[in-house]
C-alpha cells in the first residue's frame, strides 16, 4: 500500500500493536482504533485523557530505543512532524511508518476513513466521519454576510503565522471568514514582517486576548496598532490544541472560529 506521501508501506492488516508520533494522529487513533492496540504516545500527546496512561516515547529527538522496545507493527505520523531520516531509520529497524497529509478539512475525514480501513475498523470510522460532516454542514449553513480577513499569529518574535497552504485556510472558510494570507509561501507557517502585516491589514487577529496582546505583541510592534483588527478590538484567543491539530476535533475548531467571527449569530 501507499501512504499520503506516495511511500510504499507494508504491514500486517489489521496491525495488533500501533502508535503515533504526532499528537493529532494519536487523537485520530483513539477515535477509530481499538485503543487496546495503542502501545505508546509521545511527550506531547495529551488527548484524550486515556492516552496519558500509555508509555512515553520522546519524539524530539526521537527515542528509537524506547520506541523499538514497544514493538509496534506500524507507526503512524503526519507530514512535517516526523523527519524522513527518522522514518528511514525506523524502516531499517523493521518498523513501517505510515504518513498522512492534510490540506483541507475533508482530508482529515479521509484520513480517519483510511485509518478505519487499515485497522479493520471501517464502520467505526465511517460513523464518526458521517457525524462530523453533518455537524460541519450545520455550521457552514449559518455563514453569510461579510467574511472577515483573519490572521493567526503563532509566535511573536519572529512573527510566525498560519500560511495559506494550511488546513486553517479551509477551516476559516467554513467558519465564514478568509485567511488574510492569500500568498502561497514555500513554508506552511511563514515569517511575516511588520510591513507585510500592515499591508495585509487583517480584520481579525488571532493570537491571544486583546489585553494580553496589547501589553505584549502590540507593545513590541506599536505600529501594528494601526491594523483594523486592533482598531476594532477584534483580537482573540483560541484553544491552541484545536487550532494546531488536524484531528477529529477539527469541527470544534471551526465552531470556535465561527463564534469569534460571527458573535451576533
């Protein structure tokens, strides 16, 4: 079989011992797999709470010794999380690595269904994705009127933001907004200059509560107080795990964004 990166991956289906090297993928495994087959987690995997009872494999840098000792039949991960060199090393050690890639919210649903097929849990996966799709359709049906141009700041120094070629662009569209970043950068999370942000002039900025951002981010870059988001006080905090992780909770993330962008709805 081939994974989302076009790599050839071979393992016994359904595997009896599995784990993930990405927090988002761990959430997906818990949503679809027989959880008794999950043999470990990374140091950043913290949802659902049951995962905290699993042995920890450090992923930065990857603790090969502990991972091998857990004897997984396959390791699942996400593009950009596990390096190709680490994957190659695991393959050499006899542990297949299966990557998924996401560009749209629908890719997450597809990924869940792919896991269901690979793990012999197709009915469970299909039931979940059908439910998520219905919830998403309800949110999308409520979006009308102006679509606020929204910028998500990940870190302040340098200023990293969610790029156009990320799942965020699709999430904000479904929530009734637009990613203020329309340019496709080589990196999914580009570094932006103050001049670039002033030119963007986003209607909404996500990165923290207004008071917090006013005393930190905007204090560091006072000229950015000229942007529309600051002038209208449309500066918000979102739940980090929902924003950062392409997981089954993606619909919760879209719903949270919708409430921020359309508070009167």
